[in-house]
């Protein structure tokens, strides 16, 4: 139980630091990640885990949100979904948030406005996929 509590605190700190990076960035609070830096993770869907790919990250209404691709059916989600709701029950939450922080920090110079991010698609994919 102490380890579970500690990993939860790590995830919370990484989430807060990611939000802080975006908040202090004059370029914007949304990043479409380069294809080789998109983040894969497991997501609970209909009581089983499905591999998803996070291809964009941003802050909507003060909350960290993602745009994703369902790797099972290659469906590209162009809307922003709360990272917390996507990751509810996912076993590797702390690692995901730490990695997400690293990707945001590394790509902060590519940040754009929400309007610009909403017009972009992930590299290597088209809407037909």
C-alpha cells in the first residue's frame, strides 16, 4: 500500500508539472507530437485493455487532455479527452505521466493554440484510417 500511494504521488506531481509547463509557455498549450514520440498506453475499454496511442496533448479547461488513436481499429479521435478519464484503472499511470511530462518538455517549442492543434492530424495518418 505505501508503494501504491507513492506512485500515485509521482503521477500527480508529473501531471502538475506538465500543466505548469503549458501554463508558462507563451507559444500555446497544445502539442501535436512527432510520430516517433507519440505515446502508447493501455486503456480499459469494455472491461479489457486496448492499446492506444496519444498523438496530441494539451490543456482544456485547466485539465490535461489527449487526442488518441485506437490501435485496435486505427480510429483517430480528434476530440480532446481528459487524461484522467482515459487512464482510470490503467496499471502504469505514474510511468505514463512521467513520460508525458518528458515529451511535453522536449516538444514545448512546437506548442500551438487550441485552434491550430484542432486543425492538425497526427503525422503518418490520414482521416480515412
